[in-house]
């Protein structure tokens, strides 16, 4: 196979264009590539609109946020959403990029150590767009015992912690609420406490049990379940045998291991690149889509010229 040109735009600031989850996927599949600003394949994300400047290339979108990919703009997409759209979409949650997920298949813990820890923690800083239910639950559970809040939000330990993972490992429970509840939207919030064997108290994706073993964590389904959830937490906190039984459950389900997810990614990306590039194109530049794209570009220009207009 000839060498392909790839490029990355609108990603997080510290993305290494030469070493990331996409380039490692290409290397695993022995695809010869170079990073070039005139790409054949443009990998885009949700932190800008530079992708609009690129023409005549295959656009592959990745988002770790709870926005829905726009298939009028992108040929293919990777996201949280359980979307079925031919060969154009793969569900690939952001937590798969986090260090430690590959360890979750091999759960080990010391019984004495996990029992002799503090009660519960809560580590959040960005609350601007968060569902207020997260704070409501914090206050309700705090009526039972003090919860140590180590983020900038609701901090009660003196200052924000510098290392979240090191902090939460000293607790039996971790409040692991998403910023919103959306089908398929599971982030690193539930995974981080699992890495250090702190039982997550989770709210967010209604179908989280498709990603993780529901017997291994506490699932807050909705607001109506608060009372029963808190009763369960109190029982787990008070009954060592009951706590250890839950802790003994595997975190992951069969088919949801690190190897399973990355095998799916390899197949998805390889399928895009190994077909002739003219056949890989899925978006059109004509018809209503052309008008749609022009309208987006005009709105962006207006917002830049007149940022005070909302």
C-alpha cells in the first residue's frame, strides 16, 4: 500500500500528531502514513472549525463530548452514541483513551486495605454546564457521613487535590456522576475509581450496564432512586462481607475489554483507508448539503466579526 497523508485538527491542545490512538491503530495495521497538512485523511474533533478549510479529503470525526456527530460535515465518526449508520460510525467512548482501562480486566485487591479506608469522595471542578442533580446527590449522601470534596467545586479539604487518582484510592466509594445523562454517554468518571478499587456511585448513561458489570458498582438510575441507593451505600459501608462481595465482582463484561474495543477500532479505520479513496467518500459537496455548509461558514465569520452578538 502506498503512503497516505493524514492530519489532525480541532483536537485537544496536547495531542501528539505522531503518537496517538489513531497513529497507533495505523501502525498496528501496517498502514504506511505521514503527517502532512495537505492530507488524504483528516481526523477532526470538537474543539474548533478548522476542518471546514480542508477540501478534497476524507474527514473522520472523533468526539469525547456528548454532542452528536454531524454526518453532513464528516464522512465517518467515532463517538459515545449508539448510532447505527452503515460503515460510517463506530461507538468508541473517550474513557478508552485513559491510562488504566487496559488493567480493568485483571482485578486484584487486598481485603484489609479496601475495607480500612475513608468513606466517600467527590472530585469536580467544572460545573458550568453540569446537571444540578450531581450536587443534589452529594448533599443527600452527606447527611449520612461527611464526603471529602477534593475538586475546586464544593471543596471542603482545604485546597484542590493535585492527583485525583492518588486521592480517590483512599476511599471505599467515589461519586462518579456525569455532567449529563445521555444514552451511550459514559466517560472516564466511572473508570477512574475502578482503576484504584474504589466502588463508583454512578449516574449518567442509562445503558451503562452495556459497558461495565452493573453488579460491580452502584447505579443511580434517576432521582427517584436516591433513597434506595443511599440505603444500599449504608449497608455496604456497614457490612464488610457485603462490601467484599461487591468488590469481588469483575469490572468489565465479556466483549468489553480493552482488546475488544481496540480490535473494533482497527477494523473501522482499516476499512476506511484500505478501500480506494474515491470510494471511501461518504459526504457530498452538492445539493442542500452545499447550502448547509455555506450557512455554517457564514455564521462562523459573523460570530468572529461580531462576538458580542449572541
